[in-house]
C-alpha cells in the first residue's frame, strides 16, 4: 500500500521542485544554515502538495485512466491502490 501511495505521488516529477534551491544561489545564501533549512522545508512542502494533487487527479480520472494504454498501469487506475487509502 505504501509503495502504491508513493508511486501515485510521482516522485520522479519532484525534480522540478529543485528550482527552489536556485534562490539560495542567487541570493548567495547557500552557506546560511537557516536559509538552507527553509529551502529544504519549501522543497519538501512542494513535493507533498504536488504529490497530493497527483493523487486527487488520479482519483477523479480513474475511470478514464483505466481505458488509457499507459495510465491504466497507475496504482489507482489498476486497482493496486484503493480509493480509501489514496
């Protein structure tokens, strides 16, 4: 079940959230521990929120995703992850 939830959150898409670290570089704060911690927290928050949106979208679209050749393999569309745990 946990692997289905994590998979539904699409962690490979989280690479985009690394852009929040650009602020540290451009502000020249990449040696400030407080700013690094804030940026890591922002990265984690972005990942959790985007993951939740992916799960909500998969729940809403599960019936049409079952008919799609690639999307039917997603945990919710395939039935590996039920709507309750998602």
